[in-house]
């Protein structure tokens, strides 16, 4: 039996609006995605208000209180120089937020430009760009990042640009496929038939129809960017030593003193795991909710179940 779209549900979605309908479906259909959204909201608030939430914003060093276990005075203990470890992790969250969103924005821009040009223009340009993408993807990602960072040096700007390029070039294939699919539609061919200008066609017909894949790329990539930045900082190729990043805390204080003070390795790892889990769950929820195959009929969990038609009795 073929699935029939629910006209009542479609009318309710039109009345709610796209943002309200997305929120409604997120709450009703994707509980893990809602949990991921809550984790992201807490992560953003902690990062923005780090100066207010940190018990010791100045991160003062005091060797008389070095490597103290968690207590009422220091909720997460202190590191080897006596700095409050909760304050260090809160500022590490701010840095992870900055690098994650900035590098993901660069990745989305690179993916849109490279994939859009390749899919829209086609021909020799498409062939040239795709061979460059193939050559780029042939190198191991972490090895390529370590090599480039060892040449450019450690720094926040270098990490943002390099991570944006690596993830953007890899994601350009998705944008290219979406643009090629748009070019096969009747409205695109009609716009070309009436002599529509190229930029008008791109802004009016191509870009709005490839926005769902772009949004999905952003939501899924940001978790990978955060974990990759932590990996680079852990290996010593990421952010400077003076910057309190989660990967750097794991590499320096955590790895060196983990047997004497295990909380120095435990808390950055827990925070990193929870935040990346939240972004991954929310990204998966966005991917499912924006997928047109999950809209209407039996493709939605909220769609009403239709009873099968009654069986006909065989003739006697």
C-alpha cells in the first residue's frame, strides 16, 4: 500500500511556520537531538559567560595549593601550579567554541564555493576541481594537519584556517552533488530558457535549494572540528601552550600527572566527550528532520498510522 501524505499535518505545519515546526518535530521525534541541543546551549552559555562563571578568572598560580583534589573550595581540584582547574576548563570551553564555530564556518564557505563551482559550471572546471579534491583526500588527514601546522607554527588563526580547509574540501562533494541535482529540475531549465542571468539563477534557484545540505554539513562538522583541534593540541601541533584548551590540558597536566592527580586527565576528557556527543546528536537530528524523505506520510514518526484496507473474501 502506498503512503499517503497527511493533509491535516501539512496544514498545521504551514500555520506553525518553518522554525516552530522544526522545534516541534525536534521535541516530539528526536529526544536525543533535543538532549544534544540542550548540551550545546549550556556549552555556549558557559563559553560566553566564562569571566562570570570561572571561580578564578585571573587563573592565579599558587604552588602551596598545587594538585589539590576536588573540594568545596576548588570543585575540580587544582593543577600542578595551583591554578583552579574548573576555571581552566571553562576557558577551554570558550576556546573550543571559538575554534569550532570559526573553523566550521570556513569549512562551509570552502565547501559551498568549491562544490558550487564544480557542480554549476561542470565540464573541464569540474574535472580539474574534482581531481584536486581527490589528491587532497588521498593524504591522511591528521598527518596532513600535523605537517602543515609544523610549517606554519601553532596559533589560533592557523588552526582555524587549516581545519576549515581540510573539512571544507572534503565536504565539497556533498554540495556538488546537491547542485547537480538542482540543475536537473524543471525550474532551473526554465530559468535558463528565459535568459536568466547567472548570478540571479544561483541566488534565486540554486543556493536556496542547497541550503539544507549546507546546514547539515555545518551541524555535523563542528563536532569533528572540536575533536580534531583537541587532537592537534594534545600532540603539540595545535594551540600555544599558554592557551587553556581541552586538548592541551589533556596533553600537559593530564598526561604528566594523571597517576598522581587523575582529575587532571578525567575532567577535560569528560567535557570534550559530552560536547562532541551533543553536537553529533543534534547534527544527526537536523539531518533527519531536513531530509525530505522523512516528511509526510509514514516518513514521520508523528504521522498517523492508517489501518490496512479490509481483506476481500475469496469467492466461493
